[in-house]
C-alpha cells in the first residue's frame, strides 16, 4: 500500500482519524472539565454526620413506609384538597399574570417587531431576573411586601415572565416576514400588525407555552409552600416531614402531588404534540 | 458450491400481505447481479433477508455454506462481516469524519471495547486511505461527511463496505438519489472494484438500461416473485413489460419514463 | 352561511375562553386570598424597601469568603448531581428510546423511573433524604441527582429518537455489536444536543440548589436562610448578588459552548 500525502499524523506518529474541528475539541474539553469538577465535588463535599451504611437502608425503609402505607393524620381530606387548591391557585395566578405581562414584553423583545436597543434591553433584564432563584424572589418579597399570597405570586411572577418572554419572543420571531411586510405596505400601524398578523399566527404556540409554564409553576408553588411558607400543599408537606416526622402523611401528600403533576404533564404533552411537535423541546 | 443459495424464500410483514414468495436462485462467486422491478416488488426486503436485517419467515438463505436464518446473534455478526452493504441514502454518521465512517466497517472484527474506544490499527487506517484513494476522495478524508456531495458520500459508503473485506456486497438502490453523472461514477467504481477484488455484487436497481449495461445477470422481480432470471443480454422488452406490469400496447411515453 | 355560523361559533368560543380564564382567576384569588389591588399597591413599597435595605455594605463584604466557599460548594454539588445523573439517564434513555430499546419491558421501566423521579417534586426528595442522610452536602446532592435523572432521561430519549436510524442500520449490517452501534452511530449524532441539555440542567440545578439548600441546610441556600432569618439584609443582598453572578457566568459559558458545538 502506498503512503498517502493526505494522511495526517498525531504527535505519537499514529494516523489521525478525527477531524480536529473546533466543535469536537470544545465537546471533549467540556466533558473533561465536567468530569474533573465532579471528582473535585466529591472530594470537597462536607460529609458531616453521614453514615451511608445506616442512611441507605433507612431511606429505603422510609420510602417503603411512605409509598406503601400512605395515610392522612394531621388534617382531613377536605383540607388536603383545599390546600391543593391553594397551590393550584398560586400557580394559576402567577402563570396568567405572567403570560399577560410577558406578551407585551415579548413584543418589545422580538427583533422583527421592535427596535434593536429596546429588544436588547429587555433581553438583558430578563436574563438578570432569571438568574435569581424563585425562592429568593419570594423570600425577598415576603419581607418587602409583607408575608402572604401576594409575595408568593409576585415572586413566582418574576420567573414566569422571564421564561415566557423568551419563549414568546422566539415564537414572534418565527412569524413569516412576508406577512409583516405585506401589512406594512398597506399602511397598517404597529398595533394592527400585532393584532391581525402576529397574534393569530402564534396564538396556539403562546397557549402551549403558557400551559407548560403552568405545569412548572405547579411544582414551583409546591416548593414555595415548603421553603418560603407560601402556604398550600407544599407547606403541609414541609410540616409533615420536618415538624411531625409523619412519613405516612408525607407519602400521601407526595402521591397527591404526583398525580396532579402527571395529569398536567400529560395535558401539556398532548398540547405540544398537537400544536408544535418540532419546537416543543427547544426552549425548555 | 455457489456462494449464495436462496431456497423457497418467503417473507411477510403482516400476516396477509406477502412481500416475497417462493424465491429460488443461486449466486456464484464473482458474479455481478442486478435485481430490477417496480417499487414495492420486494427488492429491498430480498436484499435484507440475505444478511438477515429482516427476519426470514419461510425457506432458507445459505451464504458461504451457512444457513443465515439459523445463526445465533454472535454467528450472525460473524457472517455479516463478510457481507458489505451500500444504501440509497448512504447511511453515514453525518457528524463524523470520512475516515471514521470508513473505519466503521471494521467493527465486526473488533471487541465491543475496542470498537467503543475507536481503537484501529495503523494497517486498518492505511487500508482505509488506500480505498479512499482508489475511489478518488482521498483529499476529503478529514471532512465531515455531511459536507460532501451525494456522489462523494456514496463513495464513502462503498469504502466502508470494502474495508470489511467482504465476499459479497449488497447494494440497495445505490444511485436512486444521485444525478446521472454521479450515478455513472458510482456504477463504474462498483463494477471495476468488485471485478478487481473478485467480490460478488448484488445491486437493486430500477433503471433497466443501467442494469443491462453493467451486470452479468439480471433478476426481474414483480409482486414478490421472480419473473425473469438470466444473462442481461437475454432481457428483452417483453420481459420488462412483464416485470413492470406494463402492456405492450402501453403508450411509449409511459414506458420511456419507467426505462429512464 | 356556513362561514357565518363558523365565525359566530368562533366568537362564542373566544368569549367562553376569556370568561373561563377570568372565572379561574377570580376563583384562584379567592382561595389563595390574593388581592390584585393590594398586590399592585405593595409593588412600589416593595421596590423602595429593596433599594433601601438590600445594599451591599463594607461590613457585609467581610463575609464574602464564607459566601464564596458556600457558593462553590453549591456549584460543585449541582455539577456533580448533573454529571452522575447524566450517566444514569444515558442508560435509561437507551432503554426507553425506540431506536436503541431492546425490550419493551425495559422501555416501560425507564419511562416509569423517569416520570416518577421528575414529578415527585425536588422538595419532597429533599425532605425525605434529610431524614436519613442528615444535614450535609450529600443530601442536597442526592435530591438534585434524582430530579436530574428524571429530566435528562426524558430529554435524552427525545434526542436519541430524533437521531437518524440509517447509520444504525448500516452499522448493524457490518456486524457491529450493540454498544459499538450506540457509541459510534447514535452518540456522535446526539452528543451536541445532550451536552446542551446537560448545561441547561447545571443552570437549573444551581437555582434549585438554593431551594434545596434552604430545606436541607446545605450550600448557599443555607447561608441565605441564615442571614435572612437574622435580618442581616446586607448579607442577603450579597448572597443574592453572588448567585446572580454565578448563574449569569455559567449561562454565558453554556451559550458559547452551545454555539460552537451545534
């Protein structure tokens, strides 16, 4: 076999088979760094009071008690459903207000409907808002606005807006440029374009995203109840596990949350499949 | 003993519709055989029965003295290393380099670990370059496969099958997605290389003229059955009419379309 | 005529939809005791409070080393939860995907595990694990790990299903083994998407780690909670600010990596 002039060799003299492209290098580099950081993490961890030989069987025993013998003891079914209603209510309010506010902000953020500097500004603010964990927003509002459902809704609202602005503005940017031009040519003003071209062609997308956010907000509302005292089923979960140490009750509450979450997930998957199968995964 | 024997082969994907029925033929070592027929005649299924990419329902396929339908997983992999395959859509891994795709043909000879880690010997790599040179795409060796034209990608596919050092190459519509120029290049390469290396070649085609000009022998398939089997010079218009189900009095335009 | 009735029914649908939304909003407000006017009215007050109280002062800056150490712990915890979660999710998604799945039972099992670990809220995991693992990094890590496995499995299954089957067929025909096919035909195609999901998961986990930290008393969440409960709002501001900075830096890095690899 004749040696080829096109053969590239590695430093070791072996024939290279990789392209050596930037994309390949960055991927290898990313994976290596992540593995190194993981090892560092396990070395760095604080293992105070950890006894694996006891903790693991205990966890399985606890899980067994939770999931195989669930029961309510500190409150009634009526109360349980009421608390679930509170959680769903918090999720719903922050989603619906979030969607309305996000709609207007997304119009400002969409590059085909807005001026470049406005779009940039909105995007930077949104990125900043998203960087703060929801629980911090809720806790900060709890002292700033006084404890209560207002603080929870306001705190959750921030993230909902940030999330939906990103999703909505991407949907707006996919509106056919030709339609916008045609309408502009007829002398339609900006609001006409929004109401008659942008809104009809993106409405189902907006609805699906909003529902997806509702699904997320349900989980967030549970978390806020537990970690920020926002009330609802999350707070009961926190009380049952952290205060009464009642595993059976924890199990029952977890089941309730699980069932609601799965129903919401199925509904939102159905909506996604129906309205936008391809885009569903892109901006989670 | 012939390299490949097909006996009473039958195949159906669901119980009522039979894709293949009662096929019998033998292929000698070094033959260049074309299988022609309308789409849906079962050409692809027949090819995939030979290396058992689809399960065989009835009859048997004997390749190199082994009954393909009776092999266990490991034996089947061993047999598949001796059978190269070329596809209509090239079936390359788009994000990998040309040379990596060619070397994929060696997996059958490697342990799982060697394959997963991508350990190839220098001889294998040199062989890959040799084949690429033969096919005239050596300069693209380090390009990403999806940056190549269709004809070039198909040549990568050919190199991948040849590096297996196969006894037979199965080509499933290798030129159906290519323009006439690229088609000619591919068919020329297939013909000359298989002849040179003494490899048997079975090609599924729907272009009758190309089948006639390249192959030693043609099998005509219609509705899962063989309607013609003979040397290509014996294939006449009445046979193609039978294969494609067109009538002799059919308008010339229609036949024209089918023949192209 | 037909068009007219359709238009009319459309109109009624819209009206019904809007009424439904309004009704649900009112019902939600009633059950949660949310008062929108009160909510809006408190906004300026809250803004003023934030501006006057959440100030980083010289005194709070002295706590910076402790805060940074906890932040680092939180970031490492999130990365470790994501990478180890990735390893498990990868095998589960191989079982769950149509392309690479071998037995139906495994597929159902993988999807069940993914769904259960994703839909049981991270809060519940944190509280359950806290009982037996105690107040240390491992508890926080495990709570994030379980959630990561659930989310990544679903994402990976989608990526694998999307990858083209044709290369799989070609490698099968060469006599390649299952894992050769997985690592050389499937993984190269899905790798960019998978890395993109992993980066996304790390960002999410850092935000979730704050929440989990508050519940389990670990990492930056615990630090925040401590200052919050002792009304040391200057330190609260510093913690919040450092989290924002960390998340934004990581997001910028991920965006860069995504841009290069896809």
